[in-house]
């Protein structure tokens, strides 16, 4: 989508070449074609902003030299072992997770001497799915990464899957939940040991989401709205599959909306919401599965009745539990005053992966993470997003595997070590953790003070479990977290906070 000779000088050069003898107009004439000097000179094509590359051409997606701009710590020596990180950094969506990764790097490096330290090479992929692939190629081909934390979304995971398979580099996502990730591989079938994630698959969240709808006589009227991406479609399918088991009817209407690579598709959101608003009578429940543009969906559903019969309840998933949603509290928008907005927010609830609080009586890992995070990051509270704790677990899982690899730190070796975190009860998917009072138990506890013990255990054997900030973690052969816990969250607009309780 680029046009050469876009500057007047090119026309002049072309005319000059025509006036020369043929022997002067061949390859010996050096010409430099340029479209741009800065991003500001590049156009938007079909809704996609083009960017100025290092060879001064306008290209789709950001040039790869702009994608992986931060190495942490900044003074990392040249012999550092490279861990890639793929996240949304430019728009700030993954700020808490990235800080959890950095905290983990700091703590592990304090325990790695005399081995080389770890260096986190952070790549931003917020503009275009092609950027995620380019970032992964940079990490695999230019930076020598032995593992990657992230991507933080399912869509970006699918974008980099081919490069992961080609390179053999294992990933460890804190928040990519699509059930389809469980089967990623090639034409021969799923490939094990590449696609790890500490967050549970949405095949587990779908039934939990369905349980939030109360059965009644007559059966409640349902509507479903979902984002048309791997996260949205995966959770939608898991939710719909769970309805018969709960004795619930199929939705009266199922509508989807688009999330483009750049910007927001408000007409798509408005059209999807209009299909729900036009139902008569109105639905008792709207299940809305959203991702980046949750706020726009919430605003579009505001006209649903909050009083009378029915009083429509809105149920959302983990993609909606974020700072942007909470920031709607005590505000006014469109024709809705603060009281109406707060009433709308108060009828919204949702489900999300949560922390295993019972496990904290054993390890204290979650509270220790929160305290260390606040100390490191100027008292910022990581519990605003539960995925900060999942980010912490993801970096420690990778760091333990790197440590257990000894002097042979290769992607294949790191993957092999991660595969040892595998003590699973087949019938339930739960981890089989040894008793707390056994000195040689099979625990790998996250955190600075437990790192060396965890690394040494992982070096010697399998049949281990990761005692993380989010609870006890084991991996299936493919790389999924074998089980998970969920919460039911609600919005408290007056206090501007999420209130949470264990999901039923």
C-alpha cells in the first residue's frame, strides 16, 4: 500500500534519466526512493495508520525497530539471558502486568549470581496483529530469547504461533484464555511444550459464567453480545455449551461486534447493542463478553431497564474487569446523569480468574507479592487487576525453568523444565501438592527467598507443583493450567471499586 516517487524529486530524477545516454541510465545511477521522514507523513489506509520505517517507506503496522524498545534492567550486561515480553505497553493496558514482570526479574537476579542475570526485552504490540508477529521474530531471530512471557491476549497468541513453533521458544501467558490455544500446533496435530499459560482456559470459565444466571419459572430470557476475536468466540462457545447443563434456554438473540486492529468500531458496537435493545419484552439477562473496548459496550447498553419487570441484569467476564470500566463511576455521559450511570453500573456483575486465598495460609505468596509490588512501585496497588498476580507467576515459572537448565539454557531445555510442573490428579485436574510439613515436598514457591530452593528441585525431578501468587499451578502436556478458581465481581460505583466473592 505504498506509492513510490511520491516526492517531486523523483519525477525530476526520472526525467533526467530519460535524457541520458543508455549507457548512463543503467544500474550505475544511484537513486534513493523515500516516502517519509517521520510517521506524520504517512497516511491512514482502510482505517490502518501507516508508519515510517527505517528505510523511509510507509508500511502497515509499526516498523520492527520500533517494537522492542526497552530492555530491563537498562544496565543489563551483554551476557544476560534474554527473556522476551509481548504486551500492550504503548496504550498502558498491561502496565500492571509489565511491572509484575520487572519485579520478578529484579528478585530473581538477586539470586542468580554467579550465573548470568536475566534481561527482559519488552515488545509492544498494541497497533496491529502483524506487529505481534514482527515482535516475536525480533525476539527469536535477533535477540536470542530462550522464553517469552506473554502475549497478554489470545489474539496476539494466535498471531505469533507459527514463529513460536518454528523457533521452539516456549511462551508463558498470564492472561490469554481462549480454549483454542489448547490445541495449537500444526497439520500433524497439537504441539506440546510451547504454549504455556498460568491463567486457566475459558473452557473452565464458560460454565462459571452460565451459573451466574438464576433459573426461574418461566425460564429467563437471555441475550448474548460478544467480541468477534479468539477470546470472545472461545468464551462464547464455552458459555453456550454450558447452558443446557444449567437448565437454561438458548439466548433469544446472539450478536457480535468487531474490534479493529486500530481504533474502535463504534458502528459495529452500536448495531450489536441495538439488536438487544430492540427485543420486546426486554431480556432478563444480557451476557456481554468484551475485550479492549468494554467501556463503549457498557455505554451502548445503558438504555436497558434498571427498574420494573424485567429489570435487566448484565453479566460480563474477566475482559471487563479493568480500570477503564471502574472510571465510569460517578460520571455522566450522553444524556445520562451520574445517578443513572451509577445505577447502570450497579446492575453489572461478572466472573474472572481469582487468587486461591486458601493456599495463602500455606505460602503467603499473594500477600508477599502485593507488599513487594507496592514497595517497588511507589505504593501502587497491583490488586486493581488480578492479572498482575498472574504476570508475577508467569515470570517466576520461566525464571525457575531457566535456572534449572543450568549452563544449557536453550528454548528446548526451558520447555523441558516447565514440563516437570505436572503433578495432576487426572479426574479433577487439581494439583497433587505434598503436605505442608514435609521438608522435601514438591512445592516450587514464587518469590525471592524461595527461588534457589525451587530451582534446585526443578533441576532434579518432575512431579512438581508451582505454588504461585494465584494459587497452586500444574501444567498439562500441552501447557494449559490444569485447573483454576473464579470469582464473581460487582461494581461499587460509589466507592469506585470492584467487590468480589468466590463464584458459585
